[in-house]
């Protein structure tokens, strides 16, 4: 019997997840406060169209996907957990810590499967970096530098970037938008110990949020990681370097590769080339993982507890910028 999923929010990411779920044979219901947008997606995918979140949950879906703007994640997620749904919430988990403890308690009470939508854990580059680290190929890791950036108006050229949630105070900003780096860096290095940050909006973009975020994170295992994110790079970029005592891993740049340097042989080895890779694959693989965990009632590799830790670090980074000091986590 096919699983039933209720997708809450029919914006760009909700539409992507709904289309991918449909391709995987999942029965769908979709809801959005924009009824025209809801109807257009539902008609394309032959999905049910409940007239409210409560109505959609009354139909007893197996899973709920919360794909609304981050400041509207917690209440529908709580309702879905109370209804007994296994729960997928888009990143970031929220824009504040309010209500998160209660949400996690509801998920735990129902013994529910949960996942935060950090799709870069399913990117071939980062899967490969994780494998190299687990093999200890570069020895004891000492430091890392990770950066990504792209021009915000290019994200959704069909709409005014000034009206996107990314541009709005209290919900957007590049720090929360780029929380992927916080998530996969914790996957690589473990939990963080301290964070220091500088945030700013120095470009001509007409937005209410920061367009640039620079973080310095110290992890409990001693790794020191610099992270840069921005809304301003006209040529999109995603790259990184991890330095160990016996070698170095690097990825991204113009070559779209992951490679690592062996200090003993003094040679670089190219591990993976993702130049012609379809970015939607990582979203599909993420959903396959979630559906498999739901089917077998196993926990995912990136549960809502992981999302809580990511958000906690981001909130601490904002506090660091505001106070001009390191923040203990």
C-alpha cells in the first residue's frame, strides 16, 4: 500500500519535494495559503487539496512535509507530530528557539521518524569528503575553510528578490539560508564548542537581512573551521578545504571535484567529479532515505534534533555578532 504524504507549503522547495515524492510513487495532498498556487501544483500531480492544515491531517497521512517559510515551521510541525505523522521539516528548523523543545517532545512521544531537510548530506562531494575523513586518510584534522555564495536576485528570476523570504528580517538572511554548512560541518567534525561571527549587509541589495556571514567555529575535537556565506557573488561558488596533519581535502571551484593530498606520496588523488551531475538527485536521494526510514521505522541521518543543534549554533552566531565576542555553546 502506497504511503501518503501531506506537503504543507507549495513554494519552490515544497513544489520540488512534491514533484519528487510523486515520482517515487507517494500519494499526495498539498496545502498552501495561496490557493492558486496550491491548485496549480495539485492539478499537475493529481494531489488532494485540503482547505486547511487541520483538514489535511484529519485524513491521516503517514508523513508531513513542512515547507513553509522558517518562521512558520513550528506550529504545523507540532500539529503533524500530534497527529502521529512521521515528520520532515525544511531547513532551518525555525528562525528562533521558541517551541522547538515542545516539538521534539511530541515527536519523541510518538516515537516518530523525523528529518531536517539538509540535502547537502546527499551531495556526492560531501559524501565523499565524509568517507575520506572516516578513513583517516589525512590524519588528525586541524582546520577547515568552507565558503559558498551566489547572487540573491538570480535565485528566483521569475519573482522580485525583495519579496522573497530570504530578504525579510526575522525569517531570512544568508546565515539561516546557508545553514547547510553548519549542518554538514557538524557531520564532519562533531558538535561545536564556541562560535564567533561577523554579519553585515554592505552591498546594494535592497534587503532587510545580512548579505554576508563570516563564522569561526571551534569544535569539541579541536578542529577550527572558518565559514563564509553571501548573497552577492555573481559567479556562484561552493568550495572548501580541510587540513589534516597527513594531508588535505579540497572540493569545488571550477573543476567540480573532490581531491585529497597525501603528504607521504606528495600526490593529489581525484575522488569524484560532479561537473555534469543533476542537483535534483540529492533531493531525490534524501527523500528515498526518509521514505526508507519511515518504512522501517529507523531514525534518519539528520533528525530534527540535528536541526535543533544547527539552529542553536546559528542563534549563537547572531549573538556573537551582536555582542562582539566568542559565544560558548
